[in-house]
C-alpha cells in the first residue's frame, strides 16, 4: 500500500428529494474541479419545513482527497 497525504474540504449539498441526493449533488459538483476524491463523512444534516412538511434537505459533508505526489 502506498502512503498518501490527504486534504479535507467541507461542502454542503442540497436537495428537495432527500439526504442521499443532497450528498450526491455535493460530490458530483465537486468532482468537476477536485481530482482523487476518496471518502466523505456527514457532519451536519438540516432541512427546511414548509406547511408542516419537509421541503428541502441540506447535508454538510467533509470530503477527503489525495494530494499529488
């Protein structure tokens, strides 16, 4: 196994569909400008309530990626 150095960034994804879609939206958008993403961790979940129902989800994640050697 090769040794790596990782960097972590924090992102917040949103979705009107659900938690998983909010996470996938954040990872997908980040993949356009960040190479070598390896893992994520959920650090915060929140949402917007409209008329007594969940209208929107926001999920904050930390994404780890390897730095070039």
